[in-house]
C-alpha cells in the first residue's frame, strides 16, 4: 500500500513531466490493438521516427522560443527555403556536401537573428515579426524554384541523411536479421541512463534535496529501461537506427545538456519566468532573445536539410504547416504558454505523440479531415491541461 501511495504522490507532483509519457504509451497501446500489431511493427516504428525527425528538431527550438514568452511563425517556410538553398548548392553550384551542410546551418543562424533583432531591439511583437518572415520565406521558396520547379537531388551522401541507416558491425554472424550495432547502442544508452540517474540521486541526497522514494525510483529506472530496450529491439529488427534518428537524438541530448547544466540554460528559463526580474538580476534579456531566435533559425536549417534529404528533392510547398506542427509538439510536450516552463525532451515526446496519431489513423484508413480534428482536440487538451495545472499550483 505504501508503494501505491508513493506512486500516486509522485505522479500528482510531477503530472506535467510524466503525463506526456503516459499519453504516448496509451496511444501506442490503443493503435497496436486497433491495427492488430501493425502499428508497433519494426517497419512502421522506423518510418514513424523518420517522419518525426524534422518536426522534433523544430519543436526543440520552438520550445525555447515559447519558454521566453515568444513565438516564431516563420520556421516552416524558412526550413523549406533553406532546404531549397541546399538543393541549389548541391545541384547547380556543385558544392560538396561537407561545405553545403555548415553553410546552410550558418545561414539559418544569421536569418534567425533577424526576428531576434526586431523583437529585442525594435520592440516589435514576435508574432508580427515572424509573420512577416513567414510571408517573405514563402515568396523566397517560389523565387528560387520558379524556373526549375521541383529540384531533384541526386547526391547519395546528402540523401542518406534522410533515408540511410547506420552500418552494422561486420563479421558477426549470429542473429543475421538483427542489427547488432543498434542493440549495443541501446544497451549503452540504458546503462548510461541508469548510472546518471543514480549519480543524480546521490548528489541530491548529499545536499538534502528531495528525491523519489526508492521503490518509485526503481520503478522509473525499470520503466524507462524497458521502453528504450523495447524500442531498440524493434528498430534492430528492421534496418537499425537511421541517420535521421541519430541527428534528432543528438540535438535533443545537446539541448537537454545546455538547458539543464549550463548558465545559458538557467538564464533562458529566468527570462521566461520573469523578464523584468531577470534583467534586474544581471541577465541580458536582449542577448538571450538573440540566442534563442538564432538557434531557432539554425534548427530550421537542419529541419529543411532533413526534409529535403528525405524527399531527395526540394519542392515549392516544402515547409507548409511545419511551424504549426512544431508549436503543437512543444505544447503537447509540456511547454507553458505563460513562459518559463518546458523541457526539450518534452518536445520530442510531443512530436512523437502527434506523428503517432497521424500514423495510427492512416493505418486505420481514417480520412484526413478527421485526422486534423483529432490532432486539434489533442492540442487543445494539452493547453487546457497546462492552464489547469498552473492554476492549481
């Protein structure tokens, strides 16, 4: 009985953090049942993660933008435009991939500074500044593709980013149908997670911080390890980890480290919590605004690269509704519209939730009109949940 009480207490205190994981788990179970297991097949899960990649990357950046109480509507067509720039550089300018990738990322960073300047220095509302960017980049895509239309990208190296998979370990003959390197990476991730959680718990105890009850802590380790292990086994049964998933996980890991372990991360959340108090405490709010919008532009470039690589082309419609999917992923992932609250790992879960709904309903042959309505209901529920938990606290 004490375990049940401890679990109820922990869930109640951390409902915002754990609620999204529970929702994703429930969605997967429901679709697995309704599709007779097709939804959780290795092929479908692999495709689901690949489809999530470019939205999850945008969602991570959008999370920080919303944390500091702003919004960026330009990221969708900015991603499409920069994907087209990458295609033009590869196909018409003859640039090598190793030059195109950093050049497009830097260009995205610079373009991200533009709304940052308008918001931080000129005092223009982010909604208006980025809506202008939305219109400009929509026109820019049409300009750079008006002569050629869809630009086919024949570069195998570039296209492997969105369609390729990490190589397996050569020379291992056992379990030939299983991707061994993926299994080893999954096992390493589980071990590092457990070690990190144990060390974090010990440090909190050393400073007399509150920690989870031991029984709940063990359950958390087991549950997360089981999820990671199950996902790893499913992916290893197909082609293993794709390069898109690797890029997505690296972005999430890097941003999680920056937001939780660095001074910059603390300043971002301080600005989101109370900009005036942060300014009085010595935080340069304008510089933080520059940084957040700059990184949003860079992640838009990365998203555009992933999308163009996956399609193996740049199209005139690339980026359509990406910004809304990114905003939805951030809110479903637990970011607060009031600012100051939200985790980048939540954006990944939010993107998976939205992509899972689309994938599951497609497998059930549900019409696109109903799909939009269901996704809208889920987004509304996430915002209502945020307001309810914030008012209760």
